[in-house]
C-alpha cells in the first residue's frame, strides 16, 4: 500500500495499461529506443510534475518493466471494460485515505506526449463548475476533418484556450466556417466525478458513436477542454510504432 502522504498534494496521475490490445498486442512493452513504451509514458507523466504517478495494470510483465525503471505499478483486475474503470480501482490503492481530489488518466499509448499537455489537462478543474477536463488541438490537416477515427469536440469558448464541451463526434462538426478540434483522449476527473461516471450505465449516444465520454455529457456532467498546440502520437498500429521509434530514437 502506498502512503497517503505521497498523494496529499491533491492530484494523482494514473496510466492504465494492458497487454491485450487488439491491433497491436503487447504494445505497452514494445521497444522504443531501448525502452518499453509504457516507461516512456510514465517518464512524460513524471516530468509533468503535478502529482505522484502510478501505472495501473493487470499484467505482471508491465508491472515488472515499470518497477525496473524506478516507477510504481498497481495491480488491477483483468475484467475492466475501459481505462476509466481500471484507474478507479487503482485510485483506491494509490490514495487509500481519499486525500487526492483530482485524478489524471494518461493513456498508456502516448509515448511522445508533451508533459506540459498533461499538466494543461487538469487546469480547467480550477473552475468548481467543471467535473471532467480533457484536451484538444485545432485540426490543420484537411483529411482529419472527415476521418471517422479522428474524434472531434464541439464546444463553446469559455476563456483563452478553453472550451466547454457540448458534444463529441466522429462526424465532421460543427457545420460552417470555423475551426474544428481534434479531441485528445487524456482526462482529468474530480474524484467524485470519476466515482459517478464509473457507476453509470453506457448511454445511448455513447453506444452509437462508440465514445465513452458521451456517457458523462448525457448524465449532465460538465466537461471542459484545454486547447493545446498539437496532437500527440497515439500508438495503435505497427506503423504508429515505427513513427514513435523514429521520433524518440532521434531524441535519445
């Protein structure tokens, strides 16, 4: 068990990771510049310096790799339906006394994530009206606007570089002249919001769009979006892995 003194600062960063990825099995342990991918993500999260960082996993191999790099891993059940449920279980072990009010969920397949972006994700929670915060970047490549694999966030500006999310969609939206925003699947939750979210059943629009964050919006929860300069590389395919190796190999 981890001492709650390590999480008294208010924020815990959790990185869910599992080996059973359908398109790239075993990807958290994929070698990138001599280091497992999950260790790259852990290092970026540590560099964000917003709170203690833990990897939440059901795979002993991942836990061993993280520990070998000097990190901390928390073992979780294997039957979680998504990363949010996995970090909800891990949070109880990371902060058993409930002192941390914010938990940041960093996907384990973002080895090139900018640490400043991780910190930016939590910034909207300074507004007490916000339940969940996330990230987006303006789309600059035309082909992304119509790509269903690029999730777009539709939102109203509520401040410099910040939107209040109204909807998330795989369609090209909103219609008309103006920017479109590429959603980045990194979330910061108030602890109470995470508790509520994981207790909710899947919602109709979530099932239709295959986007879990719509469950929160349909339940009336507020999601705000911090705008950042670029979308980090998410590793989902062998081609993505080669791109990550080229990027991080050049900087190692």
